[in-house]
C-alpha cells in the first residue's frame, strides 16, 4: 500500500532542514569568531624580541616594538616619516611605560642575545641586562643606560631572554603566561 503524503508533511520537512542549516551556519560563525579571537589575542602572550636602538644623540633605548605609525605632516609635499612605539618598561626608573621614537633619529638597531625581560610583581616589566646573580637568588640588573638596580627573587614572576628563544622556548613562555 502506498504511503500518502500530507501537505503539512512537506512544510515540516522543509522547516527541519532550514533549522538544521541555520544551526550549522551559526556553529560555523561561532567557530570563526573564536578562531579570530585566538589569532588576535595570542599576540598579547607571545614573547616579542627586545631591540636596542642607538639614537642620533648616542643614547641607547631598549624595549619591545609595539607599533609603528606615520607622523602626521603639515605639508603634504614633505616626505613621509614614521615613529616607533617602544615599550621600555622600567617604570620605577624612568616613569613612562611606552616611548615614541622618530625613526629618523635611529642610527642603529641591534637584538642583544643577553637582553632580559623581568616580569615583576610591582612596577611592570624590566628591560635590561643581568649584571650579577647573588647567592640568595636576587639579581642586580642594568638598563641600557647603565643604571643598576637590585631586584629581589620574590619580586620576579618570570625572567625571559626572548632574543635567544627558539620556537619551543617561545611556546613554553606562551603556555606559562596562559596559566
């Protein structure tokens, strides 16, 4: 015996497929949004290289490059110039966490392998070099300008030398920052 189809059956099946299709589309959109958040958010935890900039006035500035932008010009005929936003840290020594530096003032760039980032409990990151390690675990560190500072072991969350890390080391630092 042949099965009879009711007119309400066709509309019900169509709505079932439509509901399933919209659910699949929504799941795809949510997965895409999560992937976008992970891609853009991962940069906050990934260790950046430390650059040492020597400026025209013979000063050396050490830090992480966070941004580069074109400097607004009054004269549209003038050559475009740009500046770097450098995270210099060391708030307890210099005050400002970030510093804008015109690229025209930069004489040379270097990525010193012995440069260290100390993530501290107070005063934010310290960018510099380890001058001495004491028996109790505290460090004597120096800035690029030569200013020395004692940092007790209890104040250090993490010490990283990002210029010497390979992919595995950077992944380990990334994973430890997520905890």
